[in-house]
């Protein structure tokens, strides 16, 4: 439900003009928002409900008779009876209104003008709700180690099996049902050693019941045989990079034959592949893998946003990538650095899942960094509740992801 949008387009007529014979008053725009809110309530509850209050209204540009206004409403929060919505009205066509030009002249605007934004809350009493609105399930993944972050950046980076298990348990308590796992050598350097992964996985399983998802991405220049070390431990899930990427100043090379080799090895290990997509083309490649039978449904896509050299961390990118996802598949967002909170919260509003943690975010305040990944999971879980998402336990996550 969160992220559901409705639209309408209306031409302002002479009867809408209130000031100086041409200027449309703001109440007319709010009336459009009211109509949109009613449509959203009918879609959600099967009842028109009641508009309770506006939290904010910003009139940003004038509207005149003859203008075409396109208005949208989006559901952003869902309570037991309250439904918070975000509204926007844009001018898409306008009269020219210039000397020497016919009064009937008009222009379609290449760049629509936002004329009003607002946030409001509606209420549908319980007894009038004709549909049962269940909070959509949300899987939170915690990336607690990573391949790039160092102990110089945060002393809480877990390295030993016990440290990793303790951090996994803290993240589980905060709301994570999946642990995205890298391991380190004792000196802190990244490793794909099956021995180190085995020790870390055993320690986590002794401590908590999370799904363990290992990485097959490896480091730049690492061979396929080195990258698949974690698969010897038969993790429940493993990531599969779906293409080559300019990763900052480096290049992560994943040729199409290598991708298929890795996918086959993940399947042979009895693991579920999470398709890591740093570009739109990577989503397409994941779909090809499924069509070829190299991976099996249900499919899970992870959009990795904001990596220098990869797709940007924008709402447009998320909207387009999720439009490619087939029915029955799940998707989530992992955004790096300062983009992590905004993009993972966007994913939650749009019905996706989210990955947070130190691996993806090293730009936080020292207070949060020094406490590790669990506070990031807790913050995501708290936000999810405010928008009506239900953070699931590991067993429910296993059902959603097809993990056996």
C-alpha cells in the first residue's frame, strides 16, 4: 500500500478564477487534493473516509484560468485508521498571455512547474473499513563487515568469529532477519577463505537464527575459485553480481560466462542467489539468467545505488529498476554512504526491502559508527513502523525468499 499513487489532470476555467479575473485561488488546488485523497481512501479501505488535517501546504507558483494542472497523491504512512498522504500539483500546459499573440495561444511545458505541495492526513473509522489492510512484510538485511571499511574508521568493525556473531545477534534483536556476510583475516584484510567463513557462520548459527548471506563478489583481481570459497559452507543465500562495473577507481569484472559459472555454483551449493544490480543492465541480465534456467524463482534483486561509477541514488532510478521486476520476485535497496538512509526509506515506502549497515555506510557520525550496524537496523525498523510496514522474523523471511 505504501507508495500507492493516484493522478488527475484538470483544466482551470474562467469559473475557477477568483482574483483579477484570471488568478485561481489556492482553495481550488486543495479541492483537487481532496478528490485525490478520496480516491486513495476508496482504493485502500473501500470508503471515502474523512480528511482530518493538513500538516503543511506550500503554494509555490501562480495558477491562471486556462492552465492545465496535473495533481498526484501518494500514500506515505498507514495507521490503524489514519492514512498520511503527500500531494503535489504541477502546471503542465499554460496560456501564452503575451502581447501580439492570440488569446487562445497555449504552450505545453517541457518542464512542468510545481504550483503546490502539501502533506495531509485522512481517517477511515474502523467500522467503515470494508477491506482488511495488512502491513506489508519487510525484510531488513544488515551488512555488518564489508570489504572496504576499516577499523581505523570504526573500532566496532567485527573481525573475529565471536565479534561477528555478537554483532549479528545485536542486529537480529534490532530487526534484521538477514546478515550479509564478509570475513577478514586477523590483520583486518578482506578474505574469501572458506575456513574463515565456516568459523564465522558456525559462530552466528550458535548465537542466533538469522539467514546468512555470503558474498561471491570478492576483491578486484580475485579469481572465480577464490570468490566461491564461502559456498563450501553451504550458506542459505549468496550474492551474485550481475555485471561488470566501474567501482570507484577500480573495475569489478564479471563477464557473462563468469556470472553463469558463479550462478551454477551457487545453485549447486543449495543456496539462493541474490542478484546484485549496480546498473539497469544488471537487472536485465538477472532476468536472462532466470530465462536460461541458471537460477530459479523466486528471484530476489538488490539495487546497489550511489557507487561511484554505478547508477545514481535517485528515486527515478529506483522507480525504473523496480518496474522491470516480474511478479512474484522481491527487491530491495542497498545505498552507499550518505544515500543509505534516504534510499532505504524510499524502498520501504515503495514496497521493497532494505539493507543497512557499516559495509554500505561510513559517513555517519562517530556516535553511530562506534556502535556498529545494530543502530542502523533499529533506525530502519522504527521508520518502517511509522509507514505501516511489518518487520519480519527470519522464519517469515525464509518463506518470502524461498530459502530452505
